[in-house]
């Protein structure tokens, strides 16, 4: 099995930084164990020794050891922020200290079952303060495996202000042997607070090249070279999206439907129809993505609450569980809303890629197209539209993405975008 960083595509500098940190962390654990001695007075002395790298943080995010207690992984969609954080968490728990990918520490972390690693993946639009306080409290406990407690927060840009403050307090006063790994699109104040940013070491990831993504599809997944090259370009550096496009006919059909929309914009009515098509396609994709998980969660909860039981009190137990079932439905609805927005954002990225291709043709730019299968259509559009009007269309798509991120209702944002695309 390859080491834990094998799935981090096109990030040699980040991998080198994380490897050095993992080795420094392993040395810290080894030194703490030696200080504790065979008698096992590890207690406070060993914990204090192991926390020395975190204390060095008071000197600034770049000071002292290669290892520190708080990290931010940034990068564009598809760059592998969560992959990097998960791989680093596995390297910290690696029994060999290298992220070998073979030991129990690596296996359980990558599988999401390690007792000392917690992954926070928002199901809704935000991460609230009560959830964060509970996670911080659990992360402060002593590692059961004797290495590190690791808290991985995917989409840390969704922290509410109060949740961010709760996390900041923990980062400023870190428990011994606890490491915080945050994933955000950028270090802009809109994504992560300036104060949290100043307390963390930043690992900046880049968009993998289409060639690097195509190589993964070809060499690891067995995808035909021509399909791999097309999917890698169409996915714009997103490895998981490229895999879906290469393998899933339904994903390809959804992409084709989205990219056909610019040709349907023949009037005001057509713009509203196109907006409905885009919204409904995102809703259908999101529903398919969460349906299985929703059904499994509900079945598990009903079973835990006594559904199907025939003994005394079974009916009363089910009636008394209405509140828990309602809370589950609330969480699932929030998750569905987030899934819809994510699906819509992927469609908007595809549209932006099309208008980018039209613009590069109009400007005779010597760059490869994103959607090579639509090269002829992009060339025809470049003959009809001026470069300025194409740029305005591209800006309309990007404006729509920004509006949805700031909680404008998606249908309103998409309808406004379609009208702007039609007008040029």
C-alpha cells in the first residue's frame, strides 16, 4: 500500500512540509516516552514534554519546531484540502512516524475509525457554537493511543462567529498532545478569522495540473488515456470530479445538460426556463447523493428507539421518540440544502469554464480548452460575441457563485445570471 500522502496530487512542497512535521511529532512522542521511563510516570511530565512544540507557537506560526499544534490547509476546490488534512492526521498517528500507510494508526485514521481523530464535516450551512464546544472538550482529553488527539475541521469557513471564538480559545491555550487541522478555501477574513489565522501554520495547496490528474486516472484507476485526459481537463483540477466524469454516465449527462444552457437563452422566458432546469438538476443530484444516507440514519435511529419491538412499552417508546426523529429530519434537511448548493456550484464552475473557452478563442490565447469536446461550439460563439461581452458573461457566472455563497436565494441568483448571459 502506498504511503498516506499518495492521494495528494501535484503538491510536492506541501507534502514535504507535512512529512517533516510528522517526523518532528514522532520524535516528540518518542522523547516523551523515554522521559516517562519504564515505570510509567508519564503523567504530567511526559505530557508537558510532548506539548513543547505547541508552546513554541507563542513565538509565531513559523517559529521553532517543524511541528506545531494548529494548521490551516487552503486551496481552490479540488486541490485536496481535506485529503491533505486526513493524510497528515494519519501520519501523526503512524506507529512508524512516517505515514507509512501500512500500520494500524494509518489504516484506522484513513478509514475514519481512529479513537483519537475526529473529523468535523458540516452537514448544514454552518458549524454552531454548541457543536464546537463539545468537540473542543473531547479533543482536550488524553490520547488513548499515546500519540495525539487530532481534530480535523472540513470547511472551517462555515464556523459561526461564536463557534470561531470557542475554537480560538482552544487554539490559544492548546491542551497537551492536541492538534487542530482546519480546511478553508483561503485565509481571507471572509473564510477564517484573522486571529485564528495568526495562530496557525498555513499549508497553501495549488490546483493540480490536468496532466497530473490524468496520470492518476490512468495509472491508479485504469481509465483509458483519452478519457482520462478529457475528464481531467473538464474537471478543472478536481480529482474526485474527474473520477466521476470518467466513470459515471449520469454525471456526464448532467454536465452536458448544463453546458447546453447557453444555447437555449433566446429570450426572457427561455432564461427563466433555463434557470429552472439548472436548479432542478442540482436538486435531483443532491437528492440522489443524500437519499441513501438519510434512509440509513433514520432506520438506525428507529431501531435504537425500539421500532419493531413487541414487548411492553415499545409503542410508548416510539411515541416518546418523536422529538429525536424531528431533530434528525431537521439535520437531514440542512444537509440536503448544503448538497444542493454544492451541486449547483459545480454546475456554475462548468459554465464558467465554457465562457472561459469562448474568451480564449476570441483572444487567440495559446491555452488548452477546459471543455475540449465543445471546442467547435466555443469557436462558433466566439465569432458571434465580442470579447467584452464574453467577459461580461463570465463575470455574471462568477457573480452568481458569490451571491449564493453570501446566502442569496439560489433561484433568484441563477435567474439574474441567466438574464445577464442572454443580454451579454
